[in-house]
C-alpha cells in the first residue's frame, strides 16, 4: 500500500505559511502526487463555522473555551479530512494544527502545557504529523504583513505574539525529528526550495 503523509504548516500570523503550502501543493500536483489541503480552524462544513466563531466573535471568550473550540475543530478535521486521506495514501497539507494550540493557548495565553498536550492527544486520537514546518519570523515583520485589519487572535498584542514565537522555537527544540524551522525572512522562492529539499527525504 502507498504510504500517505500528514504535513503541517505552523508559525506566526503573517509568516507566509499559507503561501508556502499553496506552492508545495502546486509542486506535488505537477509531479502527479494527489494532495489534500485543509486548515485549522476550518477545513470544511462544521469546521468553517467553528472558525467563524473563533476569529470573529466579538463578545467575551474564556481562554479555556477558546482552547476547547480549537480542539473540537481539530477532532473534526482529523476524523473527516486527514485520516481518510492519509489512509488512501494521499498527502495532506494542513495549515496549523497541534503546535498552534501549544504556541498560542499554551505559551501565548499561559495555559498549562502538559494539559494542552494531553488534550491535543485526545483531539487527534494520538495521530501526530509526519512532518511539521515552522516558519519563523520576527513579530514586527509579521504584524506589518498582517496590516491594520486584524482578527480576534491577531489583535492579542505584541507581548502575546512574542511569547507565541518563543513557544514555537521551544516546541521545535523538543521535537527536532518532526519539526523543521525555516527562516521566513527569506524570499518566497528560497523558502519554497528549502521546503522541497526537506520534503524530498520523506517522499
Ligand atoms: P488564520 O486566519 O488561519 O491565521 P493565519 O492565516 O495566520 O494562519 O487564523 C487562525 C488564528 O487562530 C491564528 O491567529 C492562530 C490561532 N490559533 C490558535 O490560537 N490556536 C489553535 O489551535 C489554532 C489552530 C489557531
């Protein structure tokens, strides 16, 4: 049986990961490799409704409630989109996943990391990505890229986003086999080349 792959794209808001995910999908499609794209929060159907709440709800949201909404969306994404595709031998590219919850709700909001890891494990049924790219960029640059129209998460402040960045680098240090950090201040083309050279070893 052909082996599927589950690859996640992580990093600060405005780090360019969505552009890189799209470029990689085009590259794989040209090679005739079937690729499925998904995102968290979101994906399709119910996931997109949860996304709308998470990014646009303008009332009070407790940190724990926020975490559970991201986790509920994750369970849906894994069960409905990721798992069936990987089992068919396809490559799934996912924009944000478990490491976003550790970085944003754990390091950013200050929730207990052991508990987040445990809850992530429940949401994914223990399935971890085969490969994760973290696109690292300084907070000033990423916030400039996001611009003035910020969603609920992007408006959380500079200190919050500095903690998120540090969090990603710390998580990557703990799992160097799975997580590859890429300098996202390079040109789009250079980043794309680095992504491909890392991925080639998995194909
Ligand atoms: P999105 O528009 O997808 O951001 P980006 O285009 O930068 O990926 O919005 C997702 C936001 O939700 C982003 O600010 C990160 C945040 N988030 C969490 O805080 N925790 C999570 O578990 C996930 C998946 C996302």
